[in-house]
């Protein structure tokens, strides 16, 4: 927040509480705010003397914003009325009020005046409204209103440019606008029209197809009448598209219908509906997964912009797509989702909204993959407790998925994870949750592989494939094909050339699956494990080891990296495999400190096969690696 005095000089606001008082009074728009309301808004738990503190803040603000007011003269800006205070500013003294007035005036102005007014108004915009107070309940409505008004101003400015025959100038801003706010049909309409008037009919039609794909195929809603009519008009090259002539009566009716459509289908309800459809899209195949991942971030950002934490909680929590691989496909996006979930969690009222709270907690657990930070693990535990108390099977399945994703804080643990998978299968069978049943079988497949129980793993692989066929879940085959390669390599002991062929075929399918978190580095690691167990030369695959390089490099290039500088592996399905590879490097180097470190980390997994918990690869029995470590420790 920036404040200036009557002469345009910056006003020094002493601290955050002074700024908060000023902002709270601005939000009141000249109305009196009782002192007790200020106290309640400024503090969650008001301290003793809070009312006196507010009065002190007000006195300091009065001196700052009216520095030339004579001593004992009554204040004219920040005034006392009854039991509270009011800020008596003129409309042109507050940027937010000036902005609203400018946008309102531009609606009835001619294009040239509207463009000048909107250019000026948008130049006042310094960032999100009331950004200094992101969690303050009193700022939400004003922030939401101003954010919506700014989007309208961008669209009005584009219309003014079109009205002046400056269509090409409107294209860059509109392209940025629809990218950031893909649910605004007016933005798509204006962009297509601007492209058409710039002599780019093909691009205009391509934009309308993009809008149709997003709204109809990806979000499950049909484009509104304005977009549909515009596409027909462009194909017919209707003369009325060529200039700023007033619409005919039929066009006016059409625009009123489009406006009504947008009012009915915009805002929070549409966002919630969209995310539900994105959730379904994510399990339909690689293209759907990638689009869902991309649009999910836009949906969350749009929900946050509306300033309603309860809506944001519902939008974030609606994306309960089952997750089996504990390495994020897009770590940056995952971190953003976690941050948004934490903000929404903090903004929820302290009482009530338990389903939304549980879904936010489960989301934090699911998106915080590969970490040993206790916070996501505690979130998973809380989500599970709420879900069991609510007796909500879908919510419990989501929470248990979070518990699974946070079950890798120590090595081993396949028995615990098998129990999670068994409960998911049982829950899904009782309540008809097909995707949850698939998830449960895949978790049990992985857990069976971890202890080389291939007969059990076969049963779960068949069950998962059968469900995938019946419910159109093509991505399930990615996991079961990798399992088939591992089974042939370890249980059937097929020749090394055959095992390599199977691994490469599984990797080729994974390349097209839209799951970079699983794909990157997996094939080189699988082939390394196969060669290590069979006593074959260790060779580096093209493209290197990807995210596994820090633990593979010390083994394949001994002496290049100091073992003390190698971090602990991520807490995921491949932790045991990476610890074992690092342990082999420690044995070769005779590094006693590293040997002890690896020995302690691997001890809980003594009964498992290193890496086999992934259902995709193994570098051998953990017991064998522990025996080799013990021998090296004794000889050292």
C-alpha cells in the first residue's frame, strides 16, 4: 500500500498495523468502523490494551496523512464518529475508488475517450489489491471486486481499440489475458475478433477452436452463444465484423444472452465444476493428464483471485486424482498448489468445513512428495482422522492416498503400504470407486514386489489391468508393463538381452504417458540394477541418470564426488535402491563414515528388495547389500 499527502509526497506509514488500520478504513468506503471491529479485525486474539493501541495507531495516521493540520484542530480526513472512525476521502483521493469510477465512466464513453480513460486507470494498478493483507477476511470482498473490475477493464480497453480500428494493437494484451484467465469467454471473443480484423482469419478460427476445446472438451461446458455466433460469422465473412458499426437488434439480443450465460456459469460454481471435470480428464490418458495438470494451476489461481478461502479449498480439494508415484511431475506447480492449500487452510473458519479442511490436508500430503519434512506427514494423519470421523468413503480414499505418499520417511514399510492398499481395495469394492480400486491394487502390487512375492503381485496386476479395461484407464498399463519387465528380469531370470528389451519397451510407453516424474532416469536406473545383479559391466545410458545422478555417479565414476557431500535420497519408492548404490560406492572407497550412514538407513528394509517397491526395478536384495556393508565395516 502506498500513501501520499495532498501535495503528492509519500506518507511514511510506521508499520504493518498502521497500514492495516488505514486499509480497513479504506475498505469501509467512508462508513464508520467501530473501534471494537478494528480490534477484532486486526488481531486473532486481541491483547490487553488493544483498544488503546488502535487509538494510538489512529493518532499516528492522522499526523502522517495531515501533517500540516494545526495542533488541536479537528481532523478532516480520519475522523472520529460515535464509537469508531471513518476515512472521509474524496473519490479521487483513493486509487481503488478512482479506478472503479474510471471503469464505470468508460462504459458509456466514445471509444477514444474510453481508451484514454482505461489506459490511465490500468496504469494505476500496482499489483493485487490489498496484497499486504492476503489472509484478512475484511479485505476479501474488496479484493475480489477490484480483481473482477480489472479484468473487465482489460476487455473494455480491447473493445475501445477495436472501435477505433486498432485491432492489431489489441491482440498481444488479449492473448495474455485469455492465457491467464481461460474461463473468460469475452476475452476469447475479443481476441478472435481482433485477429479477424487484423487480416488473420485462420488465427481467429484457431483461437475459437482453442476456446471450444478448453470449455467443451476439457471443462465439459459448451461455449456461450456469443462465441458460437462469432465463429459462424467469421466463416461467412459477415460484413458487420469488419468495422465498429453498432450491432443490429439480433446482435443486441445475442449479446444479452451471452451476458446472461456468463453470469450463470461464471465464478466459483464454474471453477468447481471445471476442476471436477479436470479430475476425470486426468485418468483418460496422457493428453488428458497433461491438460488437466496445466489447467488445474489456472483454476486454483482463479479461485484465489476471487478471495474466498472456502471456494479455494473446494477447488483445490476437488482434484482428488489417485497418485501412485511419489516423485512430482511438475515440482514447481506442486509447490504452488501446496502453498495455495496452506493459504486456504489458514483462511478457513476455525470451526466447521471439515471435509474441505481434510481435502486441503490430503492435497498437501499428496503434493509434498519425496520429502522427510514432518508437516506433510502430519497433514496426512489429520486428513485421515477427519475422514474416518466423517464416515465419507471418497474422502477417506483421498486421505489414505496422502498417507501412502507420506509413508516413505524411512526405508522399508512395504507391509504398512500393503495395508493401505488393502483398505483402499475394500473401500472401493463397498462403494463402487473404480479409480480407488485401481490405486489399491497398484499399491499392493508394489508392496508385493518389495518382498519378491510375485504370485501376489501377479494377482494385483491382473486385477488392475482388468479394471483399467472396463473403466478406460489406459495409464494403468504403464505400471503393469514395467512390472512385467521386472518380473521377467528377477523372477524368471530371462537372459540379460531379453530383460533389457522388456525394460526399453516399458520405457518407450512411459515416454508417451505424460508422467515425467516417473519417466526421467528410470530406464537407466533399471538397466543399471539389472547389470549390477548379473555382474555385467556398468555403462551410462544416453541422457545420464536424471534425478538419480547424485547417488549413481559415485559408483560409476569413483573418486569424482566426495561421499560426504552426497545427500540422503528422496523419501520415495526408490530410496532403498539409491542407498544401496551409494553403499557400493562407499565400500569401494572404504569410507567408514559413509558405510555407517548407509547401514543405518537401510536397516529397516532388511527383508526387502532394493527398489522393487517401485514395481519397476531392483538393484538386489537389501539383505545382500547389508551383508556386504557389514563385511566392509569389519575389515575397516
